[in-house]
């Protein structure tokens, strides 16, 4: 058998052209840019949801359905309906608290009159203050019993619907 040396094999590495390198780099940067935009968009949208205000809910009182803005953060509770010009007849603001207390409200920076209803943990009205005007500020309105929820509606709604202590309310708060 002849004494043969193994043949040298050369790995021919093809070196990418300048154009291929640019295209590859552009794709990589595009992927990074798209990922960054998605992350920023998601974070911004989450911040928008938190800053833009309450989440929607549905509230039913004595057969009338209300679109409820649900507020459950200290900042949103403090602001409430202050600074708004009006409230639609089928709109309400629902304050959801972590624990039942005698939550007091006032008419600071209000532009229109309200009815305020306090509800216990079973969503039963425990107190109602009707036709509160902006001029009553800085007077506080407090329920005689602890409440877990507070509902604000246009002035006159409580009388119109017969909303008084003992009336059951139903709602979704998310």
C-alpha cells in the first residue's frame, strides 16, 4: 500500500460581502428597534391606563344602569369629579376602598351638584346626601356607618330613583 499523506482539506470560508454585512446589521438593528418600540409602547400604554383614570364598570341602582368610573387609588379618590363640568345622566363615579370606614367627602373644586351614596360591604346603601352644591365646600359629608364603597351621581338621581338606606346596589368594579 502506498504511503499516502492525507489530503489537506481547506475550509473555504466565504467572507460576506460589504452589502451582506450591511443588510445583516440593518436587520439586527431593526429587530432591536422593533423590540424597543414594543416595550416602550407597552409601558406607555400601562402608564396611560393608570394616569388616564378610572377603569370602567357597570352599576345598577333600582333598575337603572350607570356607566361607572371606578376609582381605587389614593390619587384618583382625592381628585374624584373635581374640575369636571358635568356628569352624564347615566354616569357615576364608584369609589372602591380597601376597608370599610366612615369615608368623608366634600365638594372641593366641583363645578356641578351631586348626590353621594355610601354602601357597605354587601353593596347596600347606608347613607345618602342629596343635592350637594359646590358652594357647600369646605363642609364634610360623612356617613353614620362605615362604608366600603361610595357612589357619586348627578344631583336629583337619588330622589328620582328612590335611593335610600337599605336599597341594594349591584355593580362590577373592574
